[in-house]
C-alpha cells in the first residue's frame, strides 16, 4: 500500500521531517517527506497496510500539537 499525506498547520521548523524519519525506522515502511513552499509538509509512505497505518498513527500522535489537518490519498 502507498499513501500520500499533506500535513498543514505549524509543521515546518518544528522537526516534523526528522521526527517522521525517526518514527519510520520502527516500522517496515519506506518513503519520503518534504517541506512544501506553502508551509505544508508532504509525506509519502509505502509498505504493508498495517505498517503504513501504524506509522501514520504514530506520526499523528507524536506531532498532534503541530498538525491542523492531514489530507490522505491512497496511491496503490
């Protein structure tokens, strides 16, 4: 499964990308994360469905104070 998530809120300058990378190491997933010019963060993750869901839940829990919205699209 592959999922793309656009995070908005105070997600740049708060260690979001580093945190997402660190969380990913605990899950059997691959992907990337980048800052967008509009101040959002775009993340793409792929792996087994359960692992992708668990990873995204961990990102949400860890960064909940910074995230205003997380618009998800399933790509595969």
